[in-house]
C-alpha cells in the first residue's frame, strides 16, 4: 500500500511540472447575449511551438489553432484546450474548462416625467437597460416606424429624450429600445407609456352685482379651481390695462372691490391666475361686462290673485331689475317696520283669514351697507269667507242596495260666485276632476262603489270648502224576510204578516203574495193579494178569517224609489190549519198525532173531483221541502208510507194539489220513548166526545195512566184511556199522560165552536120565497134608512162589510208559533176591512136555530140564502129615474134559513131587488 501511494504522489508531481493550458474570452467583454460572436484563445505557459487541441463539453473539435471563434447561442458550452509539441515536454496540462454563459436579452424601461403635462412645459423621457453603459437608445411614438429623432423641441442625450414646450401634438404612446451597435444586439422593447396633455386651468370671473347702480359696491371674484395658492391679475378692456390698487379699487386675494361705482367703471373685465408650482399660470377668464345703470331702481309688486277665500294662500311677487336682492315686505304703511324679509322675490301668505286683507308694499336691498330700491306701488288683497260645499244624497237612505240609482248633489253655499264647476272625491281620492253639473248620478250602483264621498266647487284657481263626507254603503240585493203570527190559527183569530228588509234601510213599500203550488217545477208561483194594492209603507198586513181556514203559503217583497227597485222575494212561510178542506185533505194512519219510532206511518192526500196531481210537504226547523222521497218512504197512489219511523220524521205535514190548493195540516211527533198519547188529529167540534189513549211501546193491554192538561193532573185511569163525553171550548189545551213506564210528549187539542145552523135541510124553494116575503118588511125599513143616509151624504154612502163568525178549529195551540217566522192566509175567506167599497153586504144568522145534528160537518156557508138587492139613486124632481138592473152600489141582505151542509156555497138562493 505504501508503494502505491508513493506512485500516485510521483504522478502528481510530474503533472504539476507540465505546462498548463487555459481558455479565455478575447471578445466581447462583459455579458454574452444571444447573437454574439465570441473569440476564445488557448494560452500555454512556456514554449511557443504548440499544436492546439480544442474540446467542447469533453468532445474534441476539429480546430488546431490557438484562437477559436464561436457563435451564440448554438455553440455555447464548456470549452477546454491542450497543446502538443515535438520536444519535451510533449504535452501541456489542461485541467480546467471555461463555461460560455449566455444572458437573456434585457427589457428596456421607460419613465416619463412629468406626466400628465400642461401645455408649454418640458417633459423628460428616460430609457434604461440595466446598469450597462454600453447601450444606446432608440425612441418611438405611436408606431414602430415612427422613430423620434433630434429636432428643435426634441433633444436626445444618452438615455433621455427631452420635449420642450409640450403641445397637444406631443400627446401619445411612447416606447424605447436599447442597442449595442458594435455587436448588433438590441434589447426587448419597453412597455409603452402614454404622455397625457392636460389643459391649463381657466380662471373664472364673477361680478356682483351686475348691472350695478350708481353708488353701489361691486365685487369681482376670480377663482382657479379650489386651490388657494394662486395669485391673480386683473384686466379692464385691454391686455395691457392692469387694474391695480387705488382709492376706489381694493385688491385682496381673489377679489377686486370697486367702491361707489360710477359710470366710468363700466367695461369688460377679466382675470388670470399665477403661481410657483406647476402649472404656473392659468388661462385668462372669459371677459365679463360690468354695466352701471343711470338711476336708482323701483320695485314692482304683483299678486297671483286679488280676491281670495279664507284658508287660501296668496303669493306676492316683488320684482327688481338684476339680482342679488333681499326683499322687504310692508303692510298698511310703507315706512313701517317690515312684516318680513325674504331672500327670494316672493312672499306667501298661507291659510289667510279675513284680517289678512289690506294694502301691501315691497322694496329690495343688497350690499353692505344696504343699497335700497324705491318702494313699490301698493296692492290690495280682498279676503272673504270661503263658500261651503254641501253634499246631499238622493235618495237619502242610510243603506243602498246593488242595482239602485243614487244621485249626489253638490250645492255651493255662500259667496257671490256662480257658475261653479265641481270635483268629486271617493275616500279622499279624486274620481271626477271636472264636471260642470252639480249632480253626480250613479245608475246602477254596485258594491264596489261603496265609500265616503265628498265634493268641492272649482272656479278657476279658487275652491270652495270640501263638503262633509257622505257615506255611501252599497249592499247586495236584499231579500225580504216574512214572519207570520200565529202560525196555527184558532177560530176568530186574525193573522199578522210582517215583512222586514235590512233593519238599517228605509223607504220601502211592501207587497204581499199568496203562494200557488206548481207541481211541474217543484216550486211556487205568486198571486198578489188584491188587498195590498200597489204596496204599502206599513211592514205588516192583517188577515181576518171569514170562514174555514185552509193551510196556505205566503211571501212578501219590498220596493222603493222611482223607478221602483224591488228586493228579492222572501222565503215562503206557511199558515197552518187543521180544518179539513173540501178540495184536498190529508189523512194519516194510525190516526193520531204521536207515533212510536220503528213503526209504520201512512199519509194520504185525498182530492175531490178530478185529480190534478199532488205532493206531500213537510216543515221542520230546517225548512220546507217536498217529502216522501225514495229513501224515506214509498208512494202508492195518493198514499206515502213510511215503513220505519224515526224522530227525524217529526214535523208539520200537508198536501198541495196541482190546481194550487192546500190541505189541512197535521203536526206529527215521532217519539223514541216508551209512552205516547193518542189524540185527535183534526179539531174536535164542541159537543162531541173525545177519547185520549195512553199507549206503551211493548204493552198492548190496558195499564194505569195519569192524564194532564196544561201540566195539571186531571184524571187517573186504570185502563189507559180518558174520555170527555161532551167537549167544550174549555177543554182545549195541551194534553199528556204518565205511567210507570214513562211520560208521553204533549199534544195540543183544538176545540172548534159548534156552527150556527138553520133547521130543515130539506126546505124547498117555496120556503125560501116565504122567508123572502117575511124579510120584506125589514127591507122596507132598510130602504128608508138608506134613503135618509143618501140624502144626508149628498149621494155618497159610507159602507162597511159585516162578516159572520164562521166555525173553524185547529189541532195546534196558537201559542206554539210564538217567535215563528211562518204564517199564511188564502186569497178567499179573509177580509181586509176597508171603507169606500161600492157594495154593502149584510149577513143575518138566526140565533135560535141550532141543530146539533150538524156538528162535525164542515159547513162553508148557509144552504139557503135570500138576497135583497137595493139600488139607491139621488132624487131629482126634474128628471125621472129609469128603472134598471144594478151595476154598482148593490146592497145585499142575506138570511140563513136552511141547515148547514158541507157544501162550499148556498144551495138555494132568492134575490129580491129594490130600486130607489
């Protein structure tokens, strides 16, 4: 190992003794750039007879000269050289390589100062490419082919371009590029820089006041923007005529004050700003001509209106030639203390009152000290109370309904003005801005027009006071509501029909109608009651029974206005009677008013004569409906059968025929309890017997029962039945029964008074004639009385209608219908008593012919009637009265002589006619 180390050391020593070859760059010096041509030289110490070998990146090159020229960037790399010679030492030692490093082309940087620049200034552009001083520079403007060269205003020195007295043409984009001309190397072009030329600021001159009046002080103010470092120069009429400080001319900062201005101060003025910093001067201001008037001005006062209403506003306008004035306002006297001072030329009196009227003056003043104008001439303001608009609504109803017509009238009260125009407002919003008529008619009205309405009068620019608001409330078309009392009619009672519309509405006239069944349409037609005339203002109508009372339906409606506006018809309401009717009747089986649930019940509509069809009706608290539908019952012929009753079947039942007639009504109660009371369905005639039975659901045999009338125990029966052998009117009332099994509901029993009938139902026509003769004496007395009355009344008669009491009964308590809204009256059988009828009827009933055999019969009238007709004529001595059959004013006397039957009219009638 030691011998090997020794050998290495020896070899090293030998190498160190060999000449050393090194590579150096001859040209160029400095950084090398792409495109450069580089000359390399191989230097070997000692000896000169060397042959050279070149290596690039350790690869030998075919070059044996001392110098080696290479081109960049293609031949860049690590260069090394060695030498050989024939003598000793034969080789050099080339230990180190020379790297050829290429530097990227630099980018030029351009700076411009100042920028932006003002006209006339000097701007300097500087271009730099690193810190190397070998670069020269090229300058460009706007285009690559537009090279900026030396000129009178353009100076190029090294890396700078100086532009003197910059003008607008010098604005634009500039860029630069560095060059090494000896090596044909150019830098990357700089980013472009825009040179911006800003205009010089312009001075602004203001002159106040202008025009001026002799003796005023005029202030001229010059300004150049908001910068306060400017000083100012003042000129008048010529550029060489500088206004300087004097006795009447004071220059302070930016102002020139001319005191006690005179006509010689007239002329054109302008100013200019100067300062140390750039820009050092401004453009001159536009010239301003100062005008000096030759005399003091006079104020002129005017009004926007002379005659004013209270509450209006009046504007006074004071005008003076030129501007800058303050205005002083005077009232009553011009030399008094001003009422007010304003900076504007107008003064407004708001919401004036009568006391604000009178004479007013004005004048103006400006400057310090104040320079005043002369006083204006006076103006007179006349203020009167504002007229009042009064809005009325016709018709003046608090409630208006859809479809009606309303007219609003605006009446202007007060003041002397006429020929007003009108404005109309709804809820404070203008709906009619101009109308020459004082009436606003809306026909028809709709709910949407409801609101608060006001009006006002307009005449030119004058307005009346706005009227008080009138509230117009429009509702949908109303429906009349009919109520009837009593609902069940007892003999001798009168029936009251009451019709009501919206409680807040007024002015209605009421009409009354009887319902006529219409089977084909399952509805009713309406037949107006003749007694109602063309409508009455009273909201009630009284029907007086004059015979057997049939069940019937009634409606009402109301109308008002011209043309008439009608409400909707009321819902039909019904008047019920238990009396059997001659044309159609309702019978039930079992024949009692109370029934158990889960039982069978049959209701039969029986028509007399030819059948015109029928329908069964039922009333409950839910209303009236046609009954016996398929899911409740079955129809066989004229009978409706309910096979399985329940409490919902309770109600008032009756029949209606196709000919428009009604049957008797029956009040049926279906009881879910264990006890019911069997009582008569129809009214019981006075003198007949009546049996009441207490029935238990599960016990068919007799059982002990207590019977009550009007809540008072009247009898105990062991067989469950109570019989009243001879019924009297006092037996009418509510009945029920009690047993150990329970208590029945109450049922009303109606007792009909025995009809007054004449004996001898088989009386012949001869008897009628005899009766007529018997009555003849009575008729003669009547004739004398009537002649006397006719003479006293000078040909007129005061007539009344006497209706005999007719037997009729109901099977319901009239008290049951208190609070009910139902009740009916037919067209016939009732009289609405009135005076002035041309006919006089007198009915005579014999009081001593009472035949109990006729009890229970439904007598509608006497079987034999004799009429005596008398015609009354005013006596005239000069003219003989010709006998003729009566056409008007007959007097009938009716005498009942026969037995009452079930017929609807008299069987035998004798008429006796007497003419006076």
